[in-house]
């Protein structure tokens, strides 16, 4: 499935993108590997979906970050899901 990179507006495969956050803001974006960015915290979508254990481990790891805001993260996920019609995908 193709979705838009939020920095370049180019459409890419969801699995080829990254969820990123500039740690000083705690906000999240979906970006392509060629999107401009500096020292953003990032996680490859491919790494998240490779195994259920990987997803659980990443979420637990993320919750340990002092800058992480679960509210910001899930607001982003809800918005991203709506913008890309990702409801009830399985």
C-alpha cells in the first residue's frame, strides 16, 4: 500500500518508510528514506512488522524514553490511519 511521505509528499510503499520524531518535540511523522531530516529518532516500518516480538520490544523501548509522549504518538497514529484509509486492514 502506498502512502505519502509527510516531508516530501512523494508516495512510497508503507513498508519502505519510517516513523520519526524530533526528540525535542515528541511529535511524529511518516517519512521516506530520502526525506530531509537531522537527528530524528526513527524506526523503520519494516522492522516493526517483521515480527510481533519486534513490535512489542520497540514499544517497550520507546516507553523508556523521557521525551516520549504516548498521547502525541497515538494522536499521530490515528491521524495517519485516517489520512491513508488504514482502517480495518488485516
